[in-house]
C-alpha cells in the first residue's frame, strides 16, 4: 500500500479537534434537547437505583432476575454482583457532585462519546493514514447509534470509550514499537472495559494472544503480553477482591452470566431479550447468589448436550439477531430502528470491503478481527440483540473509513483522467 504523505502537525491537530467538536455538539443537542426526558427502559432504572444506593448506603446492591419470582428462592435480599460495576460508580460519582437528574450524566457521556470519536480518528490514522482517519472520525461523529446511547443511562457509552481506548493503545503500541507504558495503559483500559461490560472478558486473553501472534520477536511479545495481562488484572483486582470477600468465591465480573446463558439455551429460548424463570424453582431453594449462577450454567449446558442440533440453530438465530441491519423496533422504537438500519447498512458494506482490500495486512489487524469474533461468539452463546454490537462500531468505522477514502480517491482520479482525455482530444 502506498504510504500517504504526512500533513503538517497543526493541520492534523485541526482535523481531530474538528471531529471531536462536531461529535460533542451533535451529542449535546441530542442528549439535552431531543432524547426523552425520563428513562428509556428497565436497565436505566436499575442502574439509577444502584447508583443511589452507592451514594446513600455506601453499598453496591441491585435487584436481580429472582425478583420476578412470587417467592424468592435464594438466600439473599439483593444481588451483590449481578451487574457490571463501572457504570454505576460513574453514575454515582456524577450524581454525588452535581446532584440528581438526567442532564449531567448525559453531558459527561457526551464528552466520553466525543473523545471516542477522537480515538476513532487516531486509530484510523495509525492504521490507514489521515484521509481514512478523517472519514472514520467523521463517521463516528455522525453515526446515530453512538449518538443515541449518549442520551441513555446505560453502560454503552462508557464501555465503548474504554474499549476503543484499549484498542487504540494496543494497536498504536504495536505499530510504533512503543515502550511498556503504552502496553500497560492498554491493559488497564481493557480491564476497565470488562468492568463496564462483563461479556468482554473473553477478549482479554484474545488481545494478549493477538500480540503473541502478530509479533515476530516472541520474547519481546511475551513480555508485552505479560504487561497487558498484569495491567488488566490490576484494573479488575479491587472488584474481584471485593467479590471474594462477599461470596468466598472467585467472581471476576458478574453473577448474571449463568442466568443469561440458561435464558438463551433452554427449550423455550429464542435468543432474544425475553426474561423469565424456570417453571420449577425448587432446585434453587436456599442457594447463594454464586451457587444459583453456577446452577443456571449447569442447566444450560445440560440442555445443550441433550439438544446439539437445536443449539446450533439457536446460535444461527442469535447471529442473525446480532447483525440484522435494523434494530428491533420494540426495543428502541420504530423511528430509531429505521434510522439505525439506514445508517448501519452502508457502514457494514464499507467495513466489509475495507477489511477485504486489506486482507494482506490481516496479521497487523488481528486485534480488529479478534474483537469482532469475540463479541459475535459471546452473543451467539448468550444473548443477541443489535445493542450488543454497538461496541464494535468504532472498530468497524476504521476499515469503513479506509474504504470510503479509497472510493473517493478513485472517483477523483477517474474525474481527472476523464478531464485530461477531453483536453487531449483535438478540437
């Protein structure tokens, strides 16, 4: 690939600041003037209650799936680890300083969303050059799904920021052959991203593996892998230690994994977001939170062993649910579903073409492929809705930006060629 000439530093700085400012203005307008004033759904209410308890009681406690049962069959009043921890602490911190309401949390999410767009620009520049960076950054600033979640009290915006930070730091460290602080910072952001969305946990070893595979000097790669793993562990350690003190067991992320796994791997499962409990709850009588989580996992695996064909078909249905162009209207509303579909289709096509034309660089871009594969695989095993692909949008926008820049360059070249041909013809 022909290397692009680098513009003056001031010109590059203006481009990234233009992306960030555009993103911030659009997000603030949506979050403060257009988004519904109240809650979007039950998840927002739950995170709000957790944050309130952190402020008023100093305790991290949440309702859980057993609250749907007429009689609670387990030995705990409230779940102590059923939801990712980072967003409730973020929300509680904002509320503790600025008071209640929706405005200030949304403002801070708009700031994180705008910074994410700057990271997309930087990642695009590292991978494909400035023209691709401008396309990718502008695409991130304008992409409706990324704007939408800045107006909700859910994990998406914070998680996407942490994940994009981790991907940028690790990718840039690999490209620049940077020192260990870069790798450590990437690992820390990766650990924080897991604390914001527990489904990302399998990506931690995948990210470490990508470094080992993509680097020729294996001894240096091993050191960097150890630094990433150690930094991610340090970021997650306070939560893991707290869980061990609460439960006397190793709980790296949450205790909702077993329930979600069973919910989408049982005779009535569709792969979607329906929530219900087993018809017979006697097996859960007297169980602790961790024991209940393990029992749900065991029930899910037993069903899979007994129904392998149905499990494979269900995985296929979940794949379709994750990657269908239009979000489900019953979750986001008809207008948002239409906007989401119209915006996602060109992004998906451009990203697919961008990855195809850079296939020869697949070892260098392995981190991108593994992230896409991990989130897709986890969604196919657990629950799949279009919301769960939102963290992939910044990464997909980078090859999409490269593809858009290539198409624009080809169009300009074709136009110049046509103009030269016309000029060369005798009058």
